[in-house]
């Protein structure tokens, strides 16, 4: 259902917070007081957005068998990042709400670092799934993702696949050189 978008043309920012209770914790959607006062429907759709977020967490949990992204197959890492991007877009389109801290909220729910989740999201954004190579370590992908330019990233991945960049040290050197060139232009 498209509740908020029918009555307003702006996306409402919101955050997902984990709230400790005596019998465990609960996940809540938090809006500013001003936004709630301007749009009472936010309180009505809050549970639906929370349910969408919880579905995302369950979907990711079905993929993750370990807390170490380096042990997850690269295509599954890509899927996790993609799920997060798509869920954020879906919530914005269907409810008019932008979960501004979705990376941090997912990280907290999964007991992973925000940096790990950020890399997963960036990975799915930088590379189509059909270009993901399981032979390239997650650490090498992370080093390559430090490139500013997407073209340089793709070129770096090609060089890794061809064996022209073999070590993390070589990849870091390549990244520094290419980023320096990009900043100079």
C-alpha cells in the first residue's frame, strides 16, 4: 500500500533503533516529533515499515551462516548488499519513508560491523552479480572498493582476475595511484 505518498510529496526521514526492554529488546521506527505532527499516518504505517525491515533481516539471516563476511560466498555477499539497497528503495516508494540509518540498523540486528555492511552494499552497487568472481577474496574486493572511480574499480578487478595484481599490497598501491590520478583530474 502507498499510504504516505498519496498525501505528501516529500520523503520522511526515519531511523531504526533497538530498544532494550526487561524481557529482551525490540526494534522501533523513530520519526521526528515534527514529522509525526505534520503527518499522523506515520504512526499507522510504522508497524508495516518495521515488518518490512524484519523481513529483510530474516532474508539476510537465511544467507549468513557465520558472522564473518570473508567466509560468505561472494555472490551471497552481493545479494545481501542488493537486498539492503532494494529494501530501502521499496520502503521509500511504498511508504514515503527513508530509513536513514539502514546500514547501521542491519549491522546491529546481525551483530556485524557497520563497515562490513557498508562494503556489502557498495559491492552490490559497484559490480553486477554476473561479474562476481568467487576466486577473488573478500579482502581483495574490499581493497578495490576503495577506488573512487567505478571504471578504475572494474579495471582493478580485471587485473586481479588476470593475475596482474596478486597481493593486497599491490592492490593498495594500485588504488592509491588511481585515486591520486582521479583527484588530480
